[in-house]
């Protein structure tokens, strides 16, 4: 039976991304069967892939790690109990395979003997035909016929199964890997999925899901009590369990901004620091048990102190790290909020976060190549979207245009590091007049019909760019825009 692989697993095995595999499928270079690919087809599509080469995955992991703060990969290895369980499952599989192999060997030996006897008894054409069949069988049984690539592939697949567990979510069919001792919820968020959850800490029960197959291990006690009916139905809490082996789980996911509840959280200032002369980075941290659930691109109200000053800002960080929230606050002369942030706000001060708000979010189901256009501090929600898109790994390619009207791209090095790390990511910093910037985008993309475009910045700039893009042939439903202060 051919070995079928999900796209996520296949991408890992050949050291590529899901987006790159999807491009090959679209070009007809790789066949799929109900969303799965055959190991043989994968090796044919990637004849040059060195199976020990994980460069792309490692680069992507580094980007995700920096978006997810340092707590990720603190414990890269699964704990001993999980490793033992996975080793014993692999050992059982090996034993079953060996038994089967012995049966096949016996069968082939008997078949060879039967062919030998038939060759002796036959004559003429029949004898030649049986002889040819015997020789063919002999050739096919040579160890080299299996192929070095195929062997390396099997070794890598086994190693991947030892180190990580694959999880498929129903009914969406979304998938992700659980690494180390991450909870199922942490791993899903890191993969860009918007699972239903609340406290992340075993109290609220919102992350309750039904285990369809596989085995989980509780990694923290939880106060939420699962009823007998829940237990009988196989319910688990995603925030309190990790995966022992590959799982299928039935879980609720947000289908859009309307599914994310409004939250009010007292967060604390972790740091305030300048990003160049004009922008301040405000880093807030929520309590461990009261994190902000939001979608990339959304904004919140920030209230300080005692809510006497309130302003709305897009979250500049990735929803994959729901505890560490970053904001890019422009220093505006005479603006009481930015003055307070710049002169009075100190680490550990409390800031009230209310949100999320807005519908400027990523279309997770689209596989179209994405163009991101940020105008000035429109980079904040665009940064969140890009980090989310990288975690999700569905877009075929991503191109960022950052228009800085004052010529200062305050996180230029970060944007450049994305482009340096990923072949499928392009970055073009633009400065000066809007007309020049629009001319450059139109020249680079004479036909916009196949792209999704995400555009963010101050209202007048967004209005102007929107009108130009639509006039240039971008379908309305493929344009997503967000207005920033
Ligand atoms: S998120 Fe609250 S119990 Fe899991």
C-alpha cells in the first residue's frame, strides 16, 4: 500500500514549506489524493532534496521562535515518559513489520522455487518466459532497488514521529505538530490556528475538545471538572494535555473576528523603548491565566493610568504569543497618550487592554500569494499578519511593500531578515511620494487578480492606495484594509 502523507508532514520530510508544496501541486508537478501525497511522488518531485537538510524548516522555526518569545524550545525534547511511549509504539511497528517481512520472504522463496521447477518442466517460449520472469524477480530483489533516498526518507519519518506528534483537527482538517512538552493549545497557536480557549490554565473549560484517536498526557492539573458524560465522550482540555502519539481531535475554532469575545485584561508594562526617533515600542505582558485571545491584524483599546487616557492601537505581535503584546506608538506632538507612554509609563505599571476589535484579519483559507502594503505605522498590524501567515504556512509567497513617508523604516532590519531567511518572502522598502510607491507596485504586479492584498496605514493613505489598487484590477474581495492612528 502506498505511504500517504499529509502536506504538513511531507513538507517537513523534504525540508520545505507547505506553501512550496502547494505551488508544485498547482503546477501539476506533484499529485495529491484527497489532500495527501504519496511518498514516491514526493521523492520524484524533490529529487534534489537532501533528506537530512532542514535549512528551510530551521529558518522558519527561528522566525516563529522570535515571534513567540523565548519560552518556546526551552524544552525541545518530549519528556521521558512520552519518548518511551513513542519508542515502544515504533518498536511494536518494527516487530509487526519484521513478522510481515519474514512471511513475504518465505512466500518469495516458495515462488522462486515454483518458478525454478516450472522452468525445468517447460520448453520453448514458455521456458523463456518463465526464465525472464525469474531474472526480473531476482533484479527487483536487489537491496539497491529500494533506493538510498527512500531509505533516508523512512529514517527521517521515524525520527520525526519520535520527536513530534502530528495532530489533525476536525472538522477543519487543520493540522499541526506538537514539539517538546508543549500543550496541544500552545502548539496549535504556534501553528497559527485559532482554537477556542480562554484562560490557558485549566480553569474555564473553553478549550474542551473530543479526542477521536491517539493518546494524550496531562501536563498540568486543571480546576475545570470534566463531567462523566464528557469523560465518556473522550473530552480533554487542550491547554492541559500534550500528545503522546499522533492525534485526531474534534475542536472548535474561530471562523472569523465575530467568534472572538471582547476581553478586558489588566496587563503590565514589560518595557517601553524607542524604535528610531518617532515610534515607541510598548511591550505589555498579560497575567499567565488571563491572556488576550485575538486574531492577527486586530486592534485593542489601551487605557492608562486608571483609564483616564484611552487610545486604540493594532497589536503588532503574533497571536501565537497571546501573553506578550507589542504596540508601535507614534510620538505625536501634543498627544496626551503618546506623551504619557514616552515620559511617564514605567515597567510593571498596569495598562488596561480591551479588545480585540476590528475585522482586518488574515484569510486563513486562501492559498493565494499575498502582498502586504504597510504605510508608516501600518507596519504594526502588517507585522502581526506576516508572523501569523508564516506560522500558518499556507500562502504560496509573500511580498511586503513598506512605504515610509519620512523615509524611516523603523524595523527595517526585521523585515530584511524575513526576506533573507525565506526564498518565498520579498521585501521592498519604499519612501517618498505615494505616487512613486504606487507606480512601483503596479510595475512589479501588472496583474493583481491572483493576489490577496493586505493594506494598513493612516486613513488618507489607505483610501488612496485602495482606490489605486482597485483601479489596477484587484478584485474587491481580495483586498483587506486596516486604518491605523
Ligand atoms: S483554556 Fe481555559 S481550561 Fe483550557
